[in-house]
C-alpha cells in the first residue's frame, strides 16, 4: 500500500512538471504587493522538495522585498522542460541543472564570476569549480560532489546469509543464495542517465585507462567496447541482473523508484551519494535497511574504476532580469547556516565550505553518507579525472538506445560495440583542444 501511494505521488509530480513547463516569459515581474518576484526550479523527491521550500520561506523572511515562486517535480522530463524554457527565454531566474548538461546550455547561462561575492563564490574551492568552467566562464555552482558506490539491501542479504559484496565475483556468487525471482543487481545499464557512468568504471577496470587524455583524445578502441558488452551480457545471461526488456516490463516509471527495488527483489544497485538519503528513506518505509557495499573490485583489474563528478549545480540564465536577487537566493541556499540546517543532506554533502561546516558542527552527516565519501576518497583513481566530461546527455541517450536494441535482439554484440564506438568518436571532436 505504501509503495502504491508513493508511485501515485510520483505520478502526480510528473504531471506537475508538464503543467509547469508553460510558465510565463522571463520579465521584470513584481507581485501584487509590490515585491520583486523571482522564480527558481529544481527536481527531487518529497523530502528534498519540502526542505528547499522551507529554506526559501526563511529567505523570504530575511528578504521581505523579494517573493520567490517555486517550480519543482521529478527528474523525468525535467531536462526537456529546461531545454524548452532556456531556448524560449522563459527559464526561471535560478535553475538547478545536472552537471552533464553544462556543455549543452553553455551559451544560455551567465558567467557566475560576474556575480562575485554576492553569490558567495569564495565558499568554493578551485578544484570543485574547475569542472564547471567553459572558455573561462563559470556556468554553475556545485551543490555536492558525486560518487556512485554499490549499495545493498541489508535486510534481504541478512535473510539469505549473504555478506556485503566487495567484488564483481561476490555479486555473481549471490545468484546461488537468492530465490529465483530475485536478482543480485538492478540493471543500471538499462537506466537513462546511468549507463555510461557505470560503463566508464568497468572500462577503466578492464583497460586501466581513462576514456580520454587531457587533450580530449579517446583512449578506448572498438574492441574495448566489445569486451565491455561481453561483460554486460554475462550479467544478464547468468541472471545477475534483469535485461532491459525485463526492466521495461517491470512497471518501472522514469524518475520513480523501481517497484522491484522497493520490494527488495533487486538487491544491490549503484546510486549517487546525493540520492542516497532519499532512497534510504524510501526503502525504510518498506521495512528495509540500506547499506553501502563497496566500489566493487574486478579480478586482475588495472584500475579501481572509481571516479567522481560534480552533482547538481545552480545556474542563472542570461535572460534573467533579476541577477542580483538570483545571486542572493543561491548564496542563501548554499551557504547560509539556517538554510543548511533545514536542507541537511538532501543535496548530498555540500561542496560549499560554509555549508559543510554547518553539517559537521550539527552532526547532520549520516553514517551511510560519511562511509560512502570515505570509501570513495580512499579508492578514487585520480588518473580518471577526464571521465566526467564524457557524461553527456547525448551519450546517455545513445548508450540506452544501444543497450535496448542489444537486449531486444535488434543488434548483435559486434554491431552494438561499433555503434557505441562510433558515437563516442563523434563526441570526441567536441573535446579536442
């Protein structure tokens, strides 16, 4: 019953996104009571939405001349809405974006360096800002830094006498201990916005190389993509994870938690650190405990395959007529003590120095999140520093399409490897220096 209610809520949220996509032209707006009116948009689950709204209420109390209109929904459809609004000049004054979209929108976003300290830029180190710069312009401020570990349903593994998997071999071994209708792992390859990220880790473990050198030259050959797909098909054929075809028939809705995951039948999965708080709460409602397993090792691996990237960012469109108030709102949400106490870990562990200090002081960083970060920092391979640039929306779409055709029998492994290699080589041209 709880699961059904949650899906209903998510469905309602998705409808909300479509209704909001028609919001009005970005203009010099004042509310009926004469206040300057600005708009902000983001995506998230119920707990994140509630926290941000509460923080915005505090902002309005401290800035009585500014009224903030909020627009939020699920992740599904969010990018399409942003693309439409940015192209049409109707985007909100403050927008939350996925870092993978920066290249696509770079000509439509303000250089945040122009806003200087009004946006609280000194609260961020050069290291966390560097990935968000393009041609010397800073296109966004990162809310947190993402790792993507393997998480597991501890309630289920305890029931069947399974230890936390530390390697891919451990994941394969889970098959013998689980019931037939359970899968040791969710199909991360068949999820939009997830496939290339896990691809990159496995390719790095198999080859020991980052996807490109510092000049943007791709290191992987077509045979490397074929080896990767051989590994993937082994996972599907040995029933370690469901095929994309099974996922499509499982009742999953983009942007909502998969029913099989919430029922405990997909036992492990990869997830970003920024989303663990939300999914931990969702599983807890179903009576399950979530724990971090590892960044799984591979036999004879040539790299740990662990790399990191900025998660969500706040950006300001060039079309805004309220850049000072937009900067003030971003500064408050990311760096203010009260705002960080309210939002806690809803956006991950803050990249803002001031924000993280608040969470440390108030002991608001959960043991699960701390463990993920600690493990990530211990295993990250700094040679993989170019990986995040290739996490683009275009390659996400191509990869999902190839995996779909492979699992539906519309491509064989060689054809799929060629399609991926061709798409990545085309993307290579955009990274050349």
